[in-house]
C-alpha cells in the first residue's frame, strides 16, 4: 500500500495549449515627449491645452473625450484644467538655490566624496547655508 502524505503531494501544473508563435510581446508604449522632436509630434502641454479648449468651446462633450481625441491622458488634462503645474514647473517654483549656488554645493560634495567621506544630510545643509 502506498500512502501519500499531504506535504509530499505536489500540486498539478496547469497546462495551456497556446502555441508559442501566437504570443506577441509588445514593448511599453513610447512616452510622449514634452518638446517636439521634429517628427511632427505635438508637445504634451499643447495637447492638454487643446483638450481644455475643446471642452470650453463645446467641440467635445466631455474632458475625457477631448483628451482621447488629442491623445492626452484624461486625468492629466483634468489636473491642468484645475491649475496643477507639471513636475518641472513645480520644481522650479520650489527651487531655493540659484543654479550657481547649487553648482558650488555639488563641488563641495564631490570634494568630500573624493576624500572618502561623502557628506551627510546635515553636512549638506551646513554647506548650503554657508554658501547662501
């Protein structure tokens, strides 16, 4: 007599009868550039503005449909309509150091790194305040 202990029982593998040649792998869709690349593409910011104007003038019945018509993301268009800035614009607004000051802070960080002691957050804060 053969007894099978539950811990030794192996679950059966599911077999799918799909021929390998019928499986297609598609890469991720390309990210829309924020600036025209010369190939006739419309910048994302322009697409968003067109979708907002289409909704305002009544060309499209809803913001979602207008976004789909111009090829923009509906949620992004909705946020832009509500006044949210994109990441770059928001980052520029929150920038606290001038570009030259930022470059000097980086030079100090690279200097300490070459010495073998990368600066901690607190040291970085001290460097920035001493420069400003």
